[in-house]
C-alpha cells in the first residue's frame, strides 16, 4: 500500500531526511536528479535532443542537475533558465556553478523561444509541487510555448502549474510523462488531470521510510505487494465448503449475458459454491453457459419479481441485467432487509437505489456499491471537479456506512472510515460492456470466501485490473471484450499467488 502524501508532508519528509540521515540539501537534490536521470535513460536514448526548461527554484535545480548528468552520458542537451538566476535558490545556484555556462541559455523574451522537433524531448523543471498560485505572465507564455511543441514532454516531480492537492487554474504543462519523487501525488490519480500528468511514474529518492509511514493520510495507491499480503493460499485439506456459498441475483430478458459474466467471474474468483437467481427466461442459458452454477428461477418469465431465499449464503451480489421494472424494485425492497450481511450492489440495482432513495437506508452496513461515474452521479448529484467528487464519495461512504467502488482509470475505493484506495492496474481497453458485471461476480466471490468487505473490494478491483492488463497484452486494447478479462482471471490470480 503506497501512501499519497500532501505537499506539506513531502516537504517535511525532505527536512526530516536532511536532518536525520543526515544529508545535505544539495546532495539530496543530486540523489533525486540521479533517480530521474536513471529513469529517463531507460526510455530515451542519446539520439534524442533534450531541452530542459528550468525555473530558479529547487525544481529548476533538479533540472540543472539532470542536464549535467545527461551531458555526461553523451546526450545532446539544451538548458533554458526562465527567471533571474541571481535570485535563484541556493541549491539552484550551486547546480548552475557545476555546469559549463555554454550549455545554458536564459530566456527573457518571446524572441528567445524557438520551435523544437517532434523527435526531441522536453524536460519540464520550471516549478515543483510547492507552487502556490496559478502561473501567469512570462512563465505562462513559456508554458504555452512548451505545450505547442510536437516534442515528447516529461515533467520532473509534477507538471509546472499543476497543484498537487487542489484544483488547478491557469497555464499548465501538458506532460506525456510525469516522474514524481518518492510518493505519488493526489493530482496524479484524478481523471481531470490526465491531460497534464500523462503516464505517471514514481522514483525512490531515499527519503525516510519510517517518517513516511508515520504520516496520517486517507489516500493510498494499491500495490501488488499489498494484495499478496492479504490474499490467502489454499490448504491441502480445504474443500468447496471452505470457500463459501455465493448468490448472484441478476439477469432479465435480453440481458442474460450480464448474469452469465457475473456468474462465471464469481466461479473464476474462487467461490466454492455458486447459485444464480434469475428470471425463468434465462434458465436454459445459465445451465448451458455456466454448468458449474446452480440455478434458482423467479416466478416471472422475463424479470425478477420477488426476493430469493438468502439463508445459507455467505455473500449476495445483485444488479447486472435486472432492469428497473416495478417488479425488480419490489424484489430489492424485499431483499435488502432480509440480508443481515453486506451485499454487492451494481448496475440496475444502483439505478433502482437512485430512483428509490428510501432503499439506501436498508443497505446492510459495509455493503459494497460498484458504480461507474454516471451511476454515481445519479446517486449523489453533480460535482464541479474531481477533488470535490472525491469528498462527495467519502461523505457518501461515511453517511451510509458503505464501501463505494467508483470505477474508471485508477478506480477509487472509499470506506466508511474515510479511507480511499486508488487502483494501479487496468487500462482503457476495459471500458467495454460487461466489464463491470465481471467485477460484480469477483467482489461477491471474495465476500463469500470470508474476506472482510474492504479486503474483498481491494482484491477484486486490483485483480480485475490485472486481468485486464493481461488481456490487453494478448488482444490489444481496442479489441478487448469483457470475456477476455474473464478468461484472464486465472492468469491474474496465478501471478498473485505464485509471482
């Protein structure tokens, strides 16, 4: 589990490391620049001309140090300083002295700016995460010039002009890659910032791990090591009863595919026994498509009309393909009070909650809701930006004592205690019909195996994304369908169990 820290906390981690390692500030900058340069050299060869735009603060100092290191490795480097070097930070000035001045050009006016090539690489080191106001004037003009270039753009620590912990305004560098130091920043995992952050990476610069682990935060990024720690291996004498009985309530006329995907995903995710509760029209489909599942049918032919018997089940998931008919609404109204345990709620079941808000009060504590953004908006109303959306999500989890899995790039999982976990697996190819139905079956299966609700959501979301990554490599993101994700679950679980 990787902590997302505030700008102030990272600044304090710098200070703590400098005082307690101990290490001089200039040497810590050298270490950070070395970590960035090592990352850079694995991705860009000396054939690329490199243009480094430096401010006069410590982010600019990082840029100067990186430029020196790349020059030593025979890269063709052009360094530009924006601002008055005489007013630079102490570490910036030190790195100026370490460079041959013929490699540095101070940019003072528009005519100093020149067009760069598509094969060139721009490194942005104008402003770091300590920036407190939007960029204007000459600096904004330089940022706009950078954005107009066809060159690949790489930001050191954070794109210049982007705030780490709040909504950003004004001119912002639109990076293709952002290389953060030590810990990811909240801005990296919010959708509205993707056009600025691009693909983000984090390099270790040796800040005190002990200090970082002591910092209070509510935001985390899921890691493979974390999932490996909580996922359980099977014992020699385990049997199907050990791995739980799951019930998936799903399907309707024309939507039995959703029920099939959920059912197969539940089985692929390790539940010992699976029962599906479906409309009568889906009986032959389910028995044929998922022979491993038991089937109970509703009295109605094409829709659900009543609640199934839930005694004896360890977990229940409801929603994929059930529609929003009056009968389906009544079946949910009957089902929720009878559960007595967390339930997984997805798709049409979420839309029923949005249309019949009194049902929210019937959700068992620690139930897991898995909306995509449009479904979540129907539940909570509109938000102005992703920082606000995150707070709305946390509040909803606290108010209703539920876990919310808000699906998308870096799926966010909020808990009743106010924590938020951001996923680190997955890719755009997973934005396809049925992907969410697979996740519903997976979460239900984890609950059935007696993982706690928080653990169930975390394991399912991470493994779902990992299966999507495996499927993406095999089929390509454009051609991926939900069944590809489903068929890759075995490889994903194998990787987590065996490495």
